[in-house]
C-alpha cells in the first residue's frame, strides 16, 4: 500500500523537478 502511494506520487514530482532543472539549465546555457 505505502509503496504504491510513493510510486504514484514520486515519479510525477521528479519529472516536474527534472523539467524545471532542464529549463533552468537551458536558459543559463543560452545566456
């Protein structure tokens, strides 16, 4: 039960964080 909850909530947050990091890195590199 607990593992299912973590598996359902973590990936989504990680994907958002990765996307934000990629956007920040791209903006810094382009600048």
